[in-house]
């Protein structure tokens, strides 16, 4: 029975992913029964491990986010509007902890990586069929005839997938896929062939759809994420070249944007001028409701009543403020924004710490190095995309972001604390050292005939929690 419970905790993230289907598609009143599974899993973990949740560096930030959700309930005016988003946030938090704890219960992080990539491909297929494509990609609209039911994509506004939101999801997936490809290039021939044959078509399809969305913010975000992944795998001098090139390119982009604020430089119906108007209304709303926000997902309902727009057509559904930080403050107030920014800052710190430890242990060829590169690129792409657009907290595709956070915590624990997955690379290093100085005599005190002692890798530290 104990082994069964351990296996259940190891694959808890799979059970939570299965819960996404009813939570995403069913009305709010029906989803509460499915969400009751989450505390049952936490009670099971308490019985097995003595803890309700796996300790992670995100704990305080997540707690602050949950408290901000509770505070926002005081101004929630429509549960049908806010309930599904709140359920999405809570399920995302559960996914974060289940993913982070999978490796500690004997599981592997790589099935989760595969699910993230698979989820991105499935969403790309849904977007391919369910989006309204504009020229020169209007020929893709014929794919809507493949839908097995009328009315478009369930849950999408008007049954049509928003191309900008699709671009945000694809920008999460591309850097991680590239990192897996570059990591696979260092594997044995048969493994390398399987990885390339699987992921190169995925990257081609996802990249094509990203361009077809005409989301310039999505393409910029994905491009920067891909460059960051490449920087992990090139020599230091080329990293400097990449950095200078990125700075020059961003400077040119800022100058171009500043000279054409009145034109549609972002490639959608809202445009840059429309975003500036939306941001001004969002700031007014945050000023009026600084502690609670306007309620989760409430901005789309209150903007026309309290903060009417003039340059944006009324038929455009403003599901968010087109900026992830403003949207977090609108949903959860300034306390929620603080918690949200803390989650991003913690992610950056964890990835930097994992990268530094891998370099110190001379494990740049380890698969975890590629995973750190992919996570860094994907999260950077998500951050950049959120400057001009947003995938709001609790949105249906947002579970991918929570999985990325869980993987970030999981790989950090594996690299910094456990150290188990690096042992084979230590053996290889030791074998190389034993071959190179074969002609040297070893003295009784451990020194060789040159008077030097063999170097050992630093032992992994232990978690403090």
C-alpha cells in the first residue's frame, strides 16, 4: 500500500493534468467537485511524507498569491466570470508542487518535459484549426472544416482561438524544444536520431504557426528565447557577440517603435495606440482598487462601465490588459502583483543557481544543462511576450507556465541538492584523469610524482527546508 501511495505521488502531476479537461470545459458549478481531488492528494502526501506540500523556494510567493486571491474575493461580483480563472490558478499551483516533487519521489523530470512539448503541439494543432488566419496565411482557414462539431473551439471566445494568445503559448514551447534538440546532439547516435526525427518537425510546425499568427510580440519573444538557449551552447566569445547583437537590435526596435506609436506595429486589431489607451484605463482601475484589484477576470466586465475606451471597437473582447503585470494587479491588486513578480524573480534565481552549479561541476554535457537552458529560454520568452500581451493567470493555456515553474524547481533540487544525476559524469571525469597521468607514480599520501593531489568535485549541499 505504501508503494502504491508513493507511485501516486510520483505521478500526481498526470492526475492533475487530467483534471484540466473538466475544469476548462465545464461550467463553474461543476468544476468544484473535480477540484476537491487536489486536497485529497495533499492529505495523501501528508500521510506518506509528513508534509502537505513539497517544500520549494516558491512557497512564500505562492502563499502571498493565494492570500491575494482571498482578498480579491471581497470584490468578486460574478462567480461565473471569476470562478474558472480562480480554479485555473489553484490547479496551476497544485501542478507546480506536483511537478517539483515528482523527482523527489523517484520520478524523472523528462516525462514532464515531454508533456510540455506535447501540450504545445496539441495547442498548435487546435490553433491551426480554430484560428481566423489573415493574409498571406488565409489559406489556412480551410482547416476549420476539419472540426468535428459546429460552433468552433469549445471555451474560446466566439469559438475562435486568439492568434496572439496562441503565439504566447508557442513562444513557451520553441526554446524548450530547441534546447532538447541541442542536448540530443550530444547523445549517442541512435538516441540523437530519435530526438532529431521527433523534435525537428515539431519545431518547424510550431515555428510556421508562430509566423502565421502575425504576432510581432510573440515572434520577438520566441526569438530572444531561442537566442538565450543558443548562448548556453556556444563559447564565451560568441555569447558576447550575441549579447551585443541583441542590444543593438533592441535599441533599433525601441527607436522604430517610438517613431511609429500611432501605427499598428504589433500586428493585431488593437495596435500600439490601443494598448496605450488600455494601459491608461488599467492604471486608473488599479488606482481605484489597489489592494483587491477589480476581481479575477473582472477587467473585461468593468472596463466598458467604469473606464470606457474610445479608439477600440466595441466588438473586441478585452479579456486582459495586454500586459502581464497590469493584468496581475487588476486581478489580484498590488499584493498579488508583488507575489507574481516574486515568482518570476525566484525562477530567474533558481535557473542561475542551477547553471552555476552545473558549470562548477563540469557537467555542461549533462542533459540537465540543456533543460536549464530550455527553461531559461522559455521563461524569458514568456516574460517578453507579457510586455505587450498577456496569458492571464488562470487562463486555459496557463498550465504550461506552471509546469515550467515546477520543472525549474525540480531541476534546481536535482542539481544543487541531490547530485545523483551527475554521478556518471563524475565517473567519466575520473576515468579521463586516470588515463591521462598513467605514467605518474602515486605516493602513499595521495599525491602524484609531480606533488599535486587529484581534484574532486564539490559535494552537493543539503536543503535547508
